[in-house]
C-alpha cells in the first residue's frame, strides 16, 4: 500500500521548472507537427483539444505555458512533459489511474452504502488526489453531524495492473463528541437553567440516549441562537442581541463547551397600536379589530406575527391574494414603550386564473382537483385555499404537499400552484403484535389506497388472534359517477372467542353496501345496508341461563345512517377543531332481528401550546330497543370497558350474571373522556408523547332483568397516565389507569398495552 499525499507543491514546482526551461531553451519558430506520447485510454485527438497550440502555429512561451496548465487542469494526467523533435512538438503524458474498487474499513457508526452515497468518486472514474481530498472532507462533515469530531480518515491506494487502483478509506471513528457544558454570559433576567430549556442543544446525560441533541451540531447552534432571540423578543426584550456563540472542543476531542454571550437590553411594553390602511375598500376599524394585541401588555414579537397572519387570512378572504402587511416598530427608549403601526399596502382584488398541479406522476390530476374548494374563475379566498391544501394532505397519497400563489401578467388574476411529492400508497404487510384486548395477534393486509391513481381503495385484511379471526374485503370509490359521492362494498367473516367474557363464541358472516355524500359545509351523510348471519355457538355448559337461551343463528338485515359534522384541522392527526357523529340503525327489513339502535358522540381538540400540548374531550351515548315483539340479543347489545373505558377490562362494566359472572352487555350506555397529550422533551421525529386522562361512563339495562343480574346505572370513573410511540416497528401505546368509582361486580385492570408491526 502506498499512502496518498497531496502533491500540489510538486506540480507547481514542475510548472515553474518548465517555465524556466522554456526561457532558456531554443525552440523552432513554427511547429510543423504535434505528437502525443503515453496516451493509452485517452484518444490523442482529445489531448490535442486541450492544447493552446496547433500545427502551423508559432511556438511561444505563453501558449506552451497555457497548454501545460490546461492539461493539468483536466485531472486526467499525473505528469506532462513537452520537448522538441526537429520541427515537431512532442507532448509526453502519464495518465492518472482509473479506480477499480472503493472500500471502507473501520466504519461502525455509518454503513458503507451511506458513505458511498456522500462521495463523488466511483469505480471506473479517473483517480486524482484532489478528488480524494474533497471526498475526505465530505466524509468528515457527515461524521461531524453524527457527533464524531475525533474521526480520522486515511486514504490508501492499492496499485493494480493496466493502470488501475483500488481506493480504501481507512476510518478511525473515535468516541462520540458530546456537549459537556452549556454556559450563558450576560443574562440577568433569566437564569442558566431557564435558558438551557429554551435551546435545542443539551448537556450530555445518560437518559438522552434516544436523542442526538447532546451532540454538537453547527446547524443546531445557529438554531439555538434563533430560539434565544425569539424567547427574549416574545417577552418584551426588543433590544436583545447575541454577541457571540462559541463551541470549543476539548483537548482530547471528546467534549464540546458551548458559550452564549448575551446582551438582554431593556424590556418594553406596548405604548400604542395603530393601522395605516392604504386599501380604500377596507374599513380601518374592522382591520384593527383583527389585531390581538393590547396597549400596556409586554411587547411580544410572536403575537405581532400572529396578528399579521390573522390579518392576511381575513383580508385574503376578501379576494386580496397578495396583500402586503408590514409592522413598523418605533421604540421609545425614554419610557421603555413600543409604538406599533400595521401598514397595509394597496393591493387589487384577485380571481383564480389557473390551477396547476406539479409532481404527480401516478395520481390523476382530477383526484387532486376535486379536493380543491376553489376552481378557475373563482374569487380568491385564502381560507378556502388553506382548507384545500389540508384536504389534499388528508388523502395521504403524498409525502409532501405545498400550495402556493403565483402572480400573472393580469393584475387581478392569480395562479395556484400545487406541488406534490408522491409516496407509495400500496401496502403488503404481515403484522404481529399483542394487545390486552385480543392477546397475541397476527395480521395479513393487502391494501391499495390509490388504485390506478384514481383515488379508489381496495383492501384485503386478515386478523388472527387468541380470541378473534377476521377476514375482510373492502372496495371504495370516493367519487362515484364523478360526483362527491362515496360508494363501497364490504365482505366479511368474523369469529370471536368470548369464553373468558361471556362463555360463548360468535360468528358473523355477511356483506354491506355503503355510500356517503356532503350535505353542507363540514356536514356529511353516510348510508349503509348490512346483511349478515350472526350465530351464538359453543355456549359453555356452565354459562349463564340468559346466554343459553340465545344460542343459535339469526339473520340480520339492517339499514343505518351516520351524520357527521367535522371541523378538525386534520383527519389524520387533529390538533384543533372537533367532530360530531349521529348514528342510527334499523334492523327488520327482512331477516329475523328487530331493533332500533342510535348513538351520538363528539370529540373536540384544543391546542394548548404550539400544537404540541393538545387537550381533548370525548363524549358518547347510545340506546338500543327492540320492536315487533323481539328481545335484544346479547350479540346486538353495547359493551363497555377496555380501550373505551380505561381502568376496566374489556366488557368489564355493565350487567352481569350474579352466579356465573358472565357479561351480558347492555341496552344503554354513556361514556366520556378528557385527555391531555404532551411532549416529553424529545425530538418530534421520535413520535413519543405522554398522556394524562380521565375516563367515565356506565352501561346498563338488559331485556332479561331480575334478581339474578347485577345491573345499575351509577357512574364509573378512572384516571391514568399513558405513553404512545410511533415506533419504526409500529404504533405502541401503554396506559396505566386506576378505577376511582366502580361497582362491586366490575372487572378492573390497571395496565393496558398494545403493539403492532409490519415487516
């Protein structure tokens, strides 16, 4: 092995000697012919194109010197010589070798493929020392981003025949370089602990093994400066400055010391708020009412920005697509007050000219366009534009969705540009997991959410667990007959082992037809017809008499409806808004079952802080009654517990046989929940959140009543804490809950765990 060293000095020396030689040598005035020697892979004609002299030209020091520089600049040659043979100029070259193979040795933190993706050199590319050095710098940058600043990379070459080389990067990664201490200088109003919580960089601690924030990152340091600046500006310190932010590496290259030097300045209150309205059609008093600031409050830069966003949105709803709002901040240092003037510059009303969709390769344009609340020719409305963007995101067909405005040559027209980046919408997954509801479970799922790019959904799902086997085939056309009319069909076969709950098994086989359509803004109606054979079987010999009496199968023919009012900001991960559902099902259009079931439920979400702390409430109630002389059977009743009432086992609340303790279900129920989801100080990329919750509710009333049945309608209440993680292996949720109010015959549980994965 021969160690590669930088050879720029040698090349410069060679050029200098060559120039001196030119000055002292005697050359013919005119070159009759040029010969190229030493070129093997490179065509001599190619070498000729790099020369600044051609046959018949006068030979001068300048054109020879320029030719030499140009040939060396190609990176194709390791050595170049000129000499004269009579009237001929001979160019003798030594070609740089070609890389045969690139390898990495000693790398443990980063995989070979990750390192190869970062370098420019490749097999069959000409080897040069300059390119090797440039690739080493790239690799060092990658390792530094991983917190490895003591890494050493030593390139070696192995000479092969036919002027080829193998290039080996020998890597000594060394220990991870972490942040030992974060210090602040000049802070008087806030202590070091408070400011340490503000910035993203953290001092190394053993419990930060899930995050990289305790590793030094220059980009994160710049982000820390911005976080500190915003922290102070949001608390009235309008003169705040960071005079320096220094990262010092310890002598052993194992630790970094971060030091922020601050100038806090004075704290300001809002002295006055005014509007300089230059748009004649806008009422200044109405504009001022949209500003959420008060005179006398501490100055808050974020509140000023929020007011600008609110003004932009509300004025944008009046067709002003490119309204320009600028805050003018006038500091009165003599009394520590700030006068704020919102300048609204003149802008013409706008209409939508074109809607252009970019980046969709597989998905048809019409699938995206039908989610838009604006069409060509409509008056511009910013709220509709934002809601349209969210609707496209909620399709879950795209990795990224950006909706932007583009000005046109016509003053009152604007184009809407929709940029999307498609992602895979087909899934073939085999799952495994465990839940306290179903026990060990396996899952085979074949699903296509965007069939043929038309937005259609096709799914085949199989679930096998300790108490359940389920087979489903579902097809959905979201825009049937090119209208906002959803149509679908379901086929299903489900068996459940309910021996531990009510000492019987259940089988359901059937199909369903469904449709859905919008009634009004945010209001949607769904209809469904279901035909199924529902059987109670394998009733244990010691089962409740109330269950034994219902053994056998019964055909159910039912039509149901759901009316939904949805104002959530996202159907996938809601952070604000709510959804209200009203369900009704009538059985008896054929078949043997005769009942009417109704449910009403609502969820609502409030962002408490930066859409990271989310407070939510849930409420639901239901009632089922029989008609035509029939009774409600056990497999048609409601059940409560488990995930629906934490702190109690599945079907752990409600009427129960006193002698066998079998759960009988109930005809009436209500339940509610309040929950606070909050971050745990880790990066959002980890998807880990904490939860504090309280659940309450009850289930009661069965057709078979009497002294042999526990049945009461007193409230049940539980409180608990939970942890959720969107892990790479699938969603994980752990809840610990304890029952505060319960019945003597209820079945309770403290720990609830669910886990699933796909591979």
